[in-house]
C-alpha cells in the first residue's frame, strides 16, 4: 500500500468513510480503509495536512474521530477522539497550528488539542450553525469561522477570549428588511489581512480588517444558486467558486469581474482547491467525479470516476504529473465504469426505411398488374 499511496497527488473524503487517493497522471485511484468495518458515522467531512512535508493526512469523521494517514506507509497510524458527541455535528474544519490540532464542528465548538492531553487546551464558542472554519496559512494561530446567520469572525487562538475581527452585516434593504447571512466558505488573501468569503445567497465578499469598516469592501453576485466552496488562485488575484448546481466560475477580486466559467460538472460542488503553484483547480461533489481543470484553457485536464459521493479534497503541492515507481492496479474511468455496468439489451432486427418503402412500391405495382390482367 505504501507504493500506491506515494503515487497519489489528490486525496478525497467520501460519504462512505473511505479515504481515496488519486494519481491523475496515470488515471489511477485507490481506496484506503477497512471496508468491513465501515459505517455511516465514519463519513469523512474534513481533510488537512498533518505536517509541512505532506507525509500525513488528517481525516475528520462524523463520529468525532480524527485519523492520521501516512502517505509513505499507506496505512492509518493513529486515531484520536476530538469531540464525539453526535449533537455537535460533523467537522467543518481541521487545521494544524503551533498550539496543536485545531477542530471546529457545526455547533460552533472551536477547539485546540495537544497530543499529550485528551482534553482541549482551548475551547471557544464560535456561534451556532458554523459551516466552515479556515486557517490563515501565513499566521497559523488565526482562523476564520462563519455559517448560517453567523457572520464572519476571525479568532486568534493564542488570545481566544474574543474574536479579533467580527464582520458587520449589510445595511437593511430598500424595504428596511434585515439581509440574511449565510457564510459557506472563506480564505485569507496572501500578503494581507483581507478575507474572501462566499455565501449561500450567491455572493462573493471581500473583508479588510485593517480598515475601520467592518462591512465588505467588495461584493459580487454570481449566478442564482447557493455557493458552497471557494479557493484562491495562485497569487491571490482571483478566486474560483462552486455552487449547488455544479457551476464553477473564476472571479477577479480587484474589480469583481467574472473571468470565465469551467464546465463539465453534473452535481453540487462540495470540495474545491486550486494548486498552490500551477494554473489548475481540482473539484469534487455529488456526481462522484474528481475533475481537474486548467485555469488557462478552462478545459478538463483529468477526470476520474470514484463511485462514492465526495465531500472534500486535498491537493498535494507536487506537480500532478510526477510519478513514483511501483506496480499498481488501474482503475477504470468514467466510460468503462458506467457503460460496462449496464445491462445489455438485445434489439430485434427491423427493416430499414428504404427497404420498407421499396417493398411497398413492389406490392403496389403487382396489384396494378393484376388489375390490368383482369
């Protein structure tokens, strides 16, 4: 299994609780789990790297367990319980900071866990109905949270008593009605304190905590359906967003313009990540496919059918074409998987339209001759 795991450049978590690894260059995919012990409460909700060298993948399940998977050995090496109460909901984010492992669940419990302790060293209430928790890559002690009727908040885990930034909702609309809030995903822009978010009301917003204004400094609307996830393009000048109807769009963050759309998806987007250095974006969702688009040509570079509905993905920083020696089994792609599983239907032979017309003409001519003979 170690040879197989070293081939993988994309890691995905499924509803069935399976961690899937994909080698896009070879069109190969592998399942890493004990299939006999799988259950619904092992559904994978969050993934993150356990170390900067990307030799460990942390897998967060619905039952509150965080499993450590070694990409070098190809096996799970550790399991720890970080929560476990069914009423708390599934993980909405995982991250590794200097303080320890950072977790957040749907009920808003934002916690930091250390290896030597079974109790969290930090336990913060980030508000109810949290949809996403994201870490600042430049300042790993800072994370952003938000959800349904739960606006954007930025927390410093070294001083967790109060958020360092709390966004303010938009002003009431022209009917003096309060505008609803529904943050679905967020990301920190590089080399600044700015944060970009997407909402369930098809809005993309940019916040700047460095300014006195707590409302968004930029807002763009895309489409008509709820946005589910986003990822910054390398350089941070644009963002890719996905929605519940399988649409992907690239939005420029300076002027709020839509650069283009990426096609080919057939279901809601649940996982989305841009490559840190290459002009590529990987996406997954309800249609069970991993797709990797080129941001330059907007075409699909890789497409792999993975049999399970997918919740999240994790993209390695290496080039996707990088290969490691070793023999592996090939996983059939979309056409083979779908078409070969269909039952063959035998059709009865029918005469072609030309033959039917010709037969009719002959019959008519014969009748005319018989009449003439009479």
